[in-house]
């Protein structure tokens, strides 16, 4: 019983992290029609930057949450810069844009290896959240529950932003029909930069708050990117609800798979994706066919 | 036409002469690498260049064939069985890849092939009882076709060259056949081809199978060349490297992938001798080529030499009328 309960908590936690990662991925895909292959890199860069803030290598040690927010801002600026300086040059050429994000992801991975070395870096759970909460006979780690809370807060905030603000309305218009949005006077190319920065920032933030659970190592980007891909294929592109449900599903499959059939966990993860592709190519909640 | 035949004959003679011209085993091995990666790139180019479908999972298919050979040899089967079985297994996986990914085109096709390639990488990496995980599988011997040992570098080069010439010839025939023309049609005007009565999906599937065949052949050559296979061979950077070969040389040309393979293999080996950061270079070259020379080297050079020729022969400049794109 305890085993299953813990596994469930872990699954939901991982799902929450994946949601922070894939919400941006999904929005970027919905708006710009390209999979941002640097998304895993943004996650990893965030995690690495976080370790630097917490280790005191800069001469000071930041509070965990302050560090996470600062990192998110930095990664958001990085993402926005990449969109402005590289992707903008290739406006309208989706294939070229995808290939550029792929090239940049390799460069980022190698730069991280150069800057932070090849050894995994473990991150301590933030003070005050190292304990456990008793649920019956089981004890659930407090920090994991906190991540679930953060993910829910972000999900609600993003939903409010998309549904209740002017910016959100413009983004939704851009996702639905970019040309028409341009015609009615929305500066879609400016939205690209904003959404790209937002997505990158979310990924970086997820990297920091995920680092106490996952630890930080070279190849983290390659581990996370396919997960984001699967979530978006499952949930459908450009849909916040789709990312949320997809993330939870993937979180469950990944954790249960790893606990029950560790050798095939990675394979099982992709089965629902294959099913969705065959039965419902637009994803569970997506409007447009992939 | 005659000039072309002479050029081909000269090229083949030059390739045969390589092991005699450069006697050092290290460089002969690099030449073998170029040829086997060129076969891989030719296979990928069928999809990228002629079908207009960019695959980012081809290293998975390449690696499946390699692993099939290595695993069967470890199980005690002979080389003939291992090679034939690897071809069959490679084609079966290709069929699976094609069936799933051809539901889409464009960007979605990239995403699906990427995900499928990552599945194969994940299996190779984590299914330790089958693949020995990160430690990889060793292959101790090379086959001896007709009793000729392939242990030395020049002998293996000759073998690779024979397969390479066959692969180029097969690709040339494929591309110029009615099927190749239909394939280019599905790339440029899929709906019109559909209306004309062509089965677009079937044509793409056939192209994917041919691409998978060349990829499997290259994978088999690779495992015998390298005598070792590890999950690294299936990872995303390997797929990206192959795509870089195709795009840098010039997608949709016969010569492009070969030039691209030579370029990437040479840069990789030369650069690796001086710096450890090959992945950084790979990324940087990728970005540079996509931004500055999206057409690739072969079409780029061909365009430059044509205009140079025209300038030298003093012909009038031909003004090209470009129709506006819809």
C-alpha cells in the first residue's frame, strides 16, 4: 500500500514538472508551428544555473526560491534572444528553424559540459521542505508535494493569463489563425518573442525546482526533450489542458514503468503516444492535426 | 553524356587508387568511414531530398541493423546469417517507422521520427539484458567473403567501396525511375498527385523502405568497421550528423550526400584531433549552414561555377523570371 501511494505521489510530482516544461513547448508549437528542440536544453541550463547560485561559487548563496526565479528570468531572456537573433532571420522557414534549434541544443549541451563538468551535481531540497507528511502509514516527502502545489498554481496562473488577459487573447488568436491575427492588427512576431521567452523561462524554472529530485547531469536535456514531445503529441499542441493531462499521464507511465519494468520503462512511455498517433492524430485535446 | 561517363569512370578509378595512394592505415580507415557514411546519407537523402520528409530518427534504424549483427554474432550465428537477418530486421523496423510516421508530413514527421529514434536509443541504453546497455557489444571478427580476409584496412576499404558503388548505382536508378519521378511529385504537389491517381502514401512508404535498406546496409558496414556498437550510435546527435551530411552537401542531389559525408567525417576526425568539443562544432556548423547556405555545397558550387562559366564565355546574362509564390 505504502509502495503504491509513494509511487502515485512521485508520478504526480513528475507530471507537475513535466507540465511546467511542456506548457511552454506546447504554446511555442501552437503559435510558431515548430517544435523547439532547445526546450530540453533550457531545462538543463536552468538546473545548472541553479546549482551555481546555490553552491556559492559566485561568492554568495541565494535562497532557493529567489535563485529559481532569477534563473527563470535569465533563461527567459536567453530564449527571447534566440528567437530574436536566430529564428527571426528564418521567419517562415519552419524546417530551417527546427534545424537551428537542433544545432543550438548541441552547442548548449557542450557549453554546459565545458562550464559545469561531466559529474552529476546533486542539489539539496530547500530548507523547511526536507521533511515528510504522514498519510496513514505512509510518509510522503514534503518537497514533492510542494512541487505538485507549484505546478497547480502555475497551471491556474497560465490559464488565467491565456483566458482573461489581453495578451492571452492575442496568443490564442495567434494559435488559431496567425494570418488573420496579423490582419486585425496583432503583432504576431512580437508574440513569438514573448511566448518563446515565457516557454524558456518556464522550462528553466522547472529545471531548478526539479534539480533536487533529478539531480543535474550532462544528458538531462536529452532525457527531458522526448518527454515533452510525448506530452505534446498526447495532449495536442497549443492546448494548456492537453499539456496538463498529457503530463500527468506521462508522469504516471514513466514512474510506474520504472518501478515495475525498469528495462522497458522508456519503451512503455512511448506506447500511448503511438496509440494516440494511430487513433487520434490531433492529440487528446488539440484542435489541429499534428 | 560521354563526358559524364568519363567522369564516373575517373571517379571510380580514383576511389580504387585511394589505398595505394595513401598507405597509412589510419587514413584508409577514414576513407572507409566516408564511404559507409555516404551510403547512410544517400539513404537519408531519399527521404529528405526526394520525398521532402525530414527524418531525425535514422540513426535508430542504422543502429538496429548494427545491433542485430552484433547480437547474432554473440549468440553464435555465422556472418551470413547475421548479415541477412540484420537486413530483414532493419527493414521490419523501417516498415514500423514508416507506418507510424507517414501519418504526417512536414514538422510533425520530424517530431514523430525523432520520438521513434529516441525509443530505439532508450531500448539500446536501458534494455541491458538484450543490448548490454552502455557497455555496448563487441564484434571480434569480420566476415570473409569468398575466403578473402577483411582484417586489414585496405581490404575493408575495397569491400566498402564495392558496396558503395552498388548503393550509388541503385540510388541513381531509383531516382531516375518512374517511381523516383512520382516520388518527387509527391514532394512537390501531393494533392495533385493524389488527384492524378497516384497512391501518395504507398509511394512514400516505398521510398522509406528503400531509404531504410541503404541505412541498414550502412549500419552493417559500420558494425564490422568499428567492431563495436553502443547506444551512442543511435542517439539524436548521430541522426543529426547524418542529416547534416545530407543538408550540407545538398539535399535532393546524388552527389550532395557523398560530399557532405566526406566533409563531416573529415571535419569530425580532424577537429577531434585538436579539440574535444565535436558536438559544439556540429551544432555550430549546423546553424551556419542553415542560416548562410541552406541549399548545400553541391548546388551552391554548381550555381557559382555556372555563373562563372557564363561570365567567362561572355554570354548575355539570362534574366530569370521568377513566378511569385502563392
